């Protein structure tokens, strides 16, 4: 078994320990980013005079072929490799021999890991933002169609004062608009080039990092090579943005679970977004909303787990940081699925105007009378 670090050792790694540290089963998701970063590095080595331009072109062509194969045939990205970086390098060497080995010149896996994750978040965060915007659009449609319908607003979950049903929907939009901006902040934090930082102390080669940053679409370069490989602030910011978005979705879910229930019946869930009981035929359960509420805990947990992993690390790269990726992928998937469900539920809501109007009268006007 050959790894990116096996040159130092004269014995095979312990199988159990190797499997314990192996991350390819989840970091294969960074395949495109790893190939993209490798193409840019080959160009940078050529500009620095480390690789002949013809050899760099050969490497770039092979990497583009590998990337296209991975796109068209996802099962291709598989094997017994330690991680996605080892996979890409192995396949490249199989195609080009020693020319493929020279691609790793002056580059550390430490900076590569950070680069791939930054590129991934820069690509995926806008997708989540579009999903947030779609949920906002659904809530806006409900607010518009509610027109002059009234309902009670609550404090301490006791009926307080009458408000427009539209105002209720717009209140949930307000939180999601902040979430959209938080995701933008997370993308901005990820937008910094780490290549050129080496393992911890930079590289000996004359790499034009400004050209490299431009090639990869980064607007700036990291300030310190020691910090570069261990910085996961951008990941923590992403987790916080995901957690806050899920919290807002959970609060909306909680409102709808209660206000669609027998005690209020302000809204009616569509049959398509409800489930029944295996025992009680009269039940109409809001399972999708309950799942959004339940999944919020796992997203908050990912944030806490990353912060806990980071708080005791010495400077420079440490293997603990491998724990960042699986959590990021799960947070992304959970948020994307929850946004899709919430949008579908909101699209299918019916406002029971008679129920909301009846609940918005009587003692709820006490403040107006006192004024």
C-alpha cells in the first residue's frame, strides 16, 4: 500500500489504524475541487519554472480527463485510497508515470485539504442561498394571498394582539433573510487561497500566489502559513449559518405544528405533506415539520463538535481537523432537505380565515381600548 506519506516508513501501516484514519468514504465529495486545485498547481509550477510547460500541459490534460470521467461516471471515484487526494494522485500516476508524481512538488496535503474545503463551500453555499430564497418566496406568496386576514399574535404563547396573517409569515421571512446574509459571510470567509503555504512554513519554489489565486477564483491570499492549514474559522462560520437557518426553520415548523392542530386550526396542511397513524384513522400528522424540528439538533451538534475539536489544538495542522468535512457535508444535506420540505409545506398551506378571524377578536383588543 502506497500513501502520500509512505516514503518515511519501511513497514505497511496497521490495517485497523489505516482504516480508522481513512477519509475517502466521505471526502470523495471534494473530488472536483481536488482536481481543480491540482490543475492550478500544475500551472503554477510551470510559471515558476519547476515543470516544463509541455509536462504541465500533459498533467493538466490528464487531470481534466480524470475530472470528466468522475463527472460522467461517479462510481469511478472509488478505491482503497486513504483520501481523495491520494486517489487523484494515484490515477494520475497510472496515466502519466513519473510526470504525475512531480505534481506534488512543493505542495503539502495540509494546504490541499483546506483548499478543497474552501473551494467546495464557495461552490455550494450559493446553492443553499437559492434554497433559502425559494423558501422566502413561498412565504411571500402566502403573505400576499392572505390579504386582510387577521390572526392573534402571541407572547408567552398566549394570544396577545390581533395582526395580519401576512405579518406572521413576514416575521419568519425576516429570520431567513438574515440567514441568507450569514451564508454570504461564510462564503466570504472561505474565499482565501491556502496553496503556497506548504505544510506549515511555505514553499521553497517561486510560486506566483497572486496568479494562483486568480486562477482558482479567490479574491485574497491567506496571511500566515502556520495559520493557513489549521484555520477552520470559515467552517465554523458555515456551521453557525446552517445552525441558525435550521433554528429558524424549526421555529416555523413549531408554529405550524401547533397552529394547524385541533386547538387552533388557523392553517390546514395539505394531505400530500401529512402522514396518518397506523392505529388511529382520524389522525393527520405533521411528520415533515416534526422531522425538520428534530434534525435541527444534529446541525447544532455539528457546530458544537467542531468548536470542541478546535479549542484545544496546538498551532499548525493536526489530524483532528479531519472531523470537519463529514460534519459539513451532513449539515449541508440536512439544511438543503429541510428547506425543500419547508417550502413544500408552505406552498400547500391553506389559511382558515374564519378560524383566524374568530381568534383575533374579543379581549385581544384590550390594549387598543386602554390606549
